[in-house]
C-alpha cells in the first residue's frame, strides 16, 4: 500500500473537489492509488464526473502558426505572467511557432532547429533569453497538423498578440472545396474545440480504457438506485451515449447555436464549400495544463489534517 501523504491528498482534492477527509478515506480504501481513489469518490457521489483540464499553474504563452496546409502550436513557459508581456519573449514564442511548422510537432527537432539570424539553435536561443530576461524559460511542447488538400485553421483565445495567448487550437479540414469558406468554418470549429474540450474525433476513437473506466463508474452509480439489472443496463447505455456527447467532437452540441450536433454543422459547411468536408484532426493546448505550482499554505493545512 502506498503511503498516504499530504501531497497525495492535496492532488486528489484538486482533481475532484472533494473534501480533505473524504480524499483521505478514498486513498485509504484504494490502497493509495490516485486514479482508483478518484473512481471511489465518484461512485460515492463525492466528486463530479467529468474529464478535467489539468491545473493551470505555469505562466508563459501558447503560440500558433499556419502556413498553407500546415499548422503548429508551441507552449513556452516562464516563471511569471509579467514575462509573457515582454516583447522579446513574445518574439521568441512567435518564431518558435513558425519553426514548429517544419519540425512537424517534434519538440526535440524544434529545439535543434536553427534560430533565424542568430547562429544559435532554438534551444540555445531559449537559454540566451533566460540570461537576458533573468527568469527561467522552457520550451515545453509542440504539435502540428497537416492536410493534403484543404486547410488547417488556428484559433488563439484572448490573444495578447497575433497568434499568442493562453489557449491555442488547431483543426485540420480535408476538402477540395472553397478555401475561404473552409478557413471561416475551420476557425469556428477551432473555437468550438477551445470551448467544448473534446477528447476524440469519433466514437471509435474514444480511448478503450477510459470508456471501460467510465462504464464501471456508471454501473456502480446505477446499481445504487436498486433497480433490476436489465434496467441498470439500459440506464448505463443511456449514460454512455451522454458521455459520448461530452467527449466526442462529432457528437457534441455545436456551440454556435447550442442545438445541432457538430456533425450536422460539418455537413452544412460541406454544402456551403461545394465539396465534402472531413475534420481529420484537432489539437488543443492550454497554458500550463498539468503543471502545478507549490501551494505551501494548503500543503501545511493537509499535513495538519493528517496529524503530521
């Protein structure tokens, strides 16, 4: 059994929003396994059932760049939000996004790329800017999408400068249709992805382990109603359909009208563009997703609860 530390209780509370004592009990019941404890809390109705974005704690910027049928995103982190408003830092992120187009989403290849006009690599330029600004900076990740014919659209939410912000999205549309109309629709799909946070394109793309985990939780919740197994099975299938509507892009409700499904919006866009349209991929970056800052006071509070 894993040791139930203050840090583990803190992490579980941040993931679920459950109370500290409930988190401590859940970890005890699950042998200290974090994901099993999350499911235990959900089954008891003590945590919300939802995919959750990672705790956003890092600073910096997301950069987006599109060129023809290719698009790329990068995330560059800094210690403080103040640095994200620095012209030199913004120039770095913008340039790295452009270089990421050729690196095809490989962050190591991006780091090794020649940085324009300096004689340095991208990684060396990051190190150079650290010395100039006096604050730690890191190239965290990169992603890219491309199509053979069509468009790759980018959307940056609340940009601080062109192509730079805290949330960035790429969407790839394969189509021989009118490019201007595809661009406009691609921007709308990207805005939808930013808001609705889908995990998969189609039902068939949903991660099997995530689906089975969700089903197990739903079965336990349904059984708590005391209904017969046959009824429980129908209840679970209905809730699985609802789950798909939450995590699958084509099954989600189109945010622009709040009524139709995204798949219907794609069909309508194809008619408008004069050719079939296929959404072949999307990427969504949220600044600092999955990175946590130290929360000293809260950790002390948890430690006190554990009697340490």
